[in-house]
C-alpha cells in the first residue's frame, strides 16, 4: 500500500472526486522523473528517446519524452474540442517502440487545453510521469504503488446521464499538479488549486470526463499489471494535431 501523508484528508468526500480525481485538469508539466511543474506550467523538454520514433508524435513532442522512459502511454484525441480519443501503450525494445493494441477512450468533455484551469472541462496536453496507482477494488497485481481506498467511490451520473459507479475501481495518477510518490487521492497541488489536479487514467463510464482519460476496465487492469516503475512510464496526451508538432 502506498505511503499516505497525514496532512491529506485523502478525499473521502465524493464531491472532491467529482472532477475525475478532484476537479482536475492541467497544464503541461515535465515528466522527467515524474515530477509535476513547481514554478511553471510549461513542459520541460528533454532530449527524447533515441531510435525510431512513436507514430503520430512530432519532433517537439518526442523531445519532451524523458530519455530513460521505456513505456509510453499515448492518448490521442480526435480533435481539440472532441471528448473522443484512443490509447496505445508503447514499450521500447532496444531502439524500437513496440505498440500494443489501440483502445477506445474518452477525455475531457470540451476536448483539450494547452493551459488547463480547474473546471474548464478539458484534458491537459503534455507529457507526464505515471508513478502511482490505486482504486476502490483490491490491487489486481499493479507494479506501480497501489492505494486501495473507499475514497475512490464514484457516485452520481456523467454528462450523458451514464452512471459513474465503478469509474475509479482502478486509477493511475497522471503527474499533473500533484506530488509524485503519494496516493492518487493526495490533495497536494504544487501549482495551486486554480490549476486543477486529480487528473487520472481511470475506468471508462461510457461518456466524457472532466479532464481524465478513461479506458475499459480490462484495459486499466492491463495497464496496472504492465506499467513498471523501473521502466519510468509516462503518458503523452493531446489531440492529434498537437501531438504531431
């Protein structure tokens, strides 16, 4: 079980969880060693992994991927204002990126944001570390530190009237405006509350999210069993035209 911080009341309130993982969305932050941006909301470009690139990612986006990252989850949106996207997990084999299956996904209701503010109903574009996981259900074999908690209960309905129950059965925290190495429920916001937080990969409920990226439950279990801290996984997320830069 992941180490908790006593100062964090760990979001037992459903209200705090209503925006994906707490009304979160984002602005790009550096994924190098999984840390959220501290003094700036802009991504810090790295040298990028060497070898054959990942399809759909342009030179600017590729350069922002930390050199040591060997697992990259690519969440590619249909358009800047679309809530429909797809997710592919790439794993590096020597200098070649090997793709997994392409999974249907949802993102923020109003699409994507290059400068997310809390409540804008857009998912952040950028490259972010993936260091911590959790959920309402027992650990399915996660390689990332996993925090099981009743705080992941997701009541109510989504934007299209679909039930949200089960959406947080499994989650992986996206390291936007959060403290890596803590539970996804940790409410620490290095950039301040106005910049949102609680952006997660989580179980799809059949409709748009507040800012998170969601895939089917079986795919979340596969991610949890595959993402390996020793391989420094990151997520690269945005709409297709932005990713192609």
